[in-house]
């Protein structure tokens, strides 16, 4: 295989995207996800410290996003453990959503 053939095959596999760009996008996603998790935790903690109440909206948002990530990973990779994690994350999301709605209704 010549150098040009290898480059052409790589371009086809990566849909003409530079591998460095792909890696930077992955890193950006990971860092933003960690920041999102940290912000949700800090907001939940601050609200608890100031009001002595737990707002289920923060875990609802976090686990909602998490469950979608694992659902997409399962659909694309077809790895069974991704499905199990999705189901667990979605269950916590559903419980948080229920608690959030009940809190809004004043119950």
C-alpha cells in the first residue's frame, strides 16, 4: 500500500475530517460534561446549604443528559453494558422528574 492509498483510506474512514479535530471534539465533550456535572452538584449543594431543601431539578437534568448519552452509545456500539447503564440512569431521571413535578405541585 502506498502512502497516498493509506491517506485516501483514512480520509474515507474519517469522512475527510482531521483526526486531531476529532480528538479535540472528544476532549471538549469530556471536559464540558465534567463541568456540567460539577455545576449541577455545586448548585444542588448551595441550594441545600441555603434552604435546607433538595431541589430534584438538578439531578433530573443531569441524569436526563446522562441517560441520553448512554442510549446513543448503546445504539451506535450495541454493547449490552451501555444499555444497562442507560436503564439505571433513566430510572434515576424518572424518579427525579417525579419528585420535581410533585415539588412543583406542592406535595
